C-alpha cells in the first residue's frame, strides 16, 4: 500500500472498528456533553474568547462539541443499509435533539441557563459535522477491523 493510504481505486483506506465500539464512542460523546453541560464548569469566566478571538469560549465549546458528536455518530452509522442522505439527516436530527434536550435540562438547574443561541450554535456545529462527513464519505473506503 502506498504511503498516503490510497487504494488502487483512488479511495483513502480507513479502519472500520466493530459497531459496538463505534456506538460506545457515541455514548461517551453524549455523556461528556451532558456532563459538562449540567455540571458547573471549573474556572468559569476565566476564559472569555475562543481561538482567534472571534466568538466567546462558550460558543466555541458548543460548536466543537456538537460537530464532534455529529462526526462520531456519522462514523458509527457509516455501514448502515439506508441511503446516505437518510443517515445524515438522522445524524443531524439526533445531534440537534441532544443539544436541545440538554438546554431543557439546563433550564431546570439553578447554576445553568437555557439559551436558544446555544441550540442554534449546536445546530451549526452539527451541520458542519454532517457536511464534513459527506465529504469524507466520498473519498474514504472503510475496511472492517476484526477484534
């Protein structure tokens, strides 16, 4: 195999771990997002802006967190028998739904606040994650890894 991991068909080879492992990663991502969304964050307020100083630190965390969730969920479902567009719509809906559910939970907590802006940023992050996955899916060939 060549150094850039391109197969003879022009695709980049990428390992596809067993389904249970992929779903475990999705569960860990959801768990991490929920945990850090409901627990008071240590050092809250000590960092006000994210990279490049363009958006608040909170906006960056929401964006990256939900983009990451969309990517892990897309990877977890990449061998689905459903058409890719249906899977990616499902990934988007699930990811945004998780973000909205977390915001509803935050509404009930005295140390957290409900924010429609956070839901919007989560949706933008999910959209970018789904779009990135759609690009990756066109150039990657998944090779099953047996454990």
